[in-house]
C-alpha cells in the first residue's frame, strides 16, 4: 500500500550511490513498498547436477527466470530449494 506522504526512492546506479544515499537519508520518509526479498547465497556449491529435459520446458524456465531477473540455473536451484524446504 503506497503512502502519498512518502517520497519515491531515487534510482541508484552504483553500490557507492546506494551506500551514500542510505548513510545520508532517513529511510522512514521514503516509500519502500516496492521492495522485494533478496536471497544471498553463501554456501559453497560443491556438487553438480546434469539433467535432460524437453527444449520447450527449458525455454519456459528461461523465460520465467528472465522475468524474475535471475540466471535460469539459479532460478532452477531456487525452485528446488523452495520445494524441499516446504513440508
């Protein structure tokens, strides 16, 4: 839900711009409703998986990954992680 009294976040093109903005700003005055949860990967990837699938399925996965702005291999790993973490 957007609050009309809050300012929109500016476009920050570099890490340095973002760090300076955060250090100098009171973020409670900005509309953060457009934010999304980010997952950072720290665990070493020491195993490899190879699988065969229809080209149409791989193309669909690549399209979905592109919409989510992540590489398709990471998107596949995210789907697997989400599935095995749910009970």
